[in-house]
């Protein structure tokens, strides 16, 4: 490598593909996808980079979905406990 870079062009472009997905940058993804192919990456290599990027990106969204569901579940349980009839009360015996 004559430009002083430590990472070869194919690897750099695969990183660019992943970073583009992580950053939600459509023009960046178009650019790095094309550059990865020009640098000699195979479609299988680019596909692997995309798959890995998606997995990394999905983690926080899955975590936030899980938290939202958990908060709803807890609130529903709390509401059931505070609105449930007490044994021996008029409502409970009806």
C-alpha cells in the first residue's frame, strides 16, 4: 500500500458498508457498496458485511422493544394488583 493506509482497500470498503448501515446513510451505502466491488470484494463478502451490520444494528432496537414490552407488562400487573377485589369484599363475593 503506497498511500500509507494500514487497512487494504477491500477491507476498508467492507467496513464502510457496515458503517453506512450503522449510520443510516443511504448515499454512503451506495458508495461503499460499489467501491467494495471495485476493490475486488465478492458479493458473498459484501453480503456477510451487510448481515453482520444488520445484526449489530438490530440489537439496540430489539432491546428497546423488549423494554417497552416489559414496562407495559409491569404496568398491567400493577394495575391488576391495585384494582383486584380484596377477598371478603362485597365485589369479590358477587
